[in-house]
């Protein structure tokens, strides 16, 4: 059972010939290989972090965040067809997103992340100085203090 409508085929509508199709496929493969290369670089850095003494450091976090931003920008440029636009338009679209990502990273690292780390260190010191007492007889902690 064939479906027939009044629309021409995609190739006719898009005015694609075989040479154009090859260029489009080549571009897609180039994007694939570049994205794969960046991902493999991220994996390599992740597996070699002990050798570079980067484990748990801000440098490692910044490397991964930077590579992720590069991949995101590349996806926007290629798959959202922003790469063919003029530079001013590309910057108008990309800079707010990148600025927002940097803002969120700063909020997590400096704001909430810093608070959590400091709070955890204070609590660790507190419990090292005053270990939690365990009361026998099933009495709750509050009930033991009221007696």
C-alpha cells in the first residue's frame, strides 16, 4: 500500500543532489568525531586524575566544566545552525548562556558549596570534641537531657 500525496519528495523539496548530501553527511561525521574526541579527553582526564594529583581539586572541576561548556557551545553552533550566522549574532546568543553557566558554577562553588563545606568541617570538629552519647533504656536524647 503506497501513500500518495501532492508533495514532492524530500530531495526535490530541499533541492539536494548527491554532492550536497555527501557534504551534509561529512559535516555530521565531523561533528560526531569532534564530540567523541572531547568526550574521550574527559574520560582520559577522569581516569588519570590520580596521576596528575587533581583528585577532588577545583582545577579538575574547572577542566570538566570548561570541556562541557565547549561541547554545549559546539552543539549549539552546529545543530542549531548558529555556525553559519554572522559573529555578532552568534555572540548575542551564546554569551548569555555561557554567562549564566558561569554564574551558576560560582553560586555552587562559592555560595552553597562553600557553605556546605564549612558547615561540614564545623560539625566534624564539634563531634570530634564532643562525641554523641548513647543512652541505654530506649530514652530519647531530649528526654535524657531533661532529667
